[in-house]
């Protein structure tokens, strides 16, 4: 998970530009980009978990994933806002 967080924090400009092109009809670009980035990280981690273990994460493992993401969410949102200013 840490390597995915580092990779996506470095590639945040690409996700923001993609979000701007989609022009969400609800909400704002900051929230849309944040949801996109968090979704990509969790999706990639889940896929790698499945490839390694041959199963999807159980409830306890999902709680760990979401807890780890919650610790990083403020930094991800701050980085997005800095890039948009």
C-alpha cells in the first residue's frame, strides 16, 4: 500500500488533468480528483492483494486498508489543493 501511495502522490498532476477533462456535473474538481485518486489506490491495492493471495480482502483486511487511507487522506487532499492553486 505504501508504494502505491507514493506512486500516486507523485503522479497527482495526471489525475487532476484527467478530472478537469471530465468536468463533473456534481460537486467540484477537488472532490472529484480526490475520489479518483483514492479509488485508484484502493483498486490497485485490492487487485495486487487478489493476485498475491488468490482471494479478495476480508472485512478485517478491508478495515486495515481504509484505516491506512484515512491516515493519508489529508495529505492527498492538501496535495491536490496545492496543485490546483
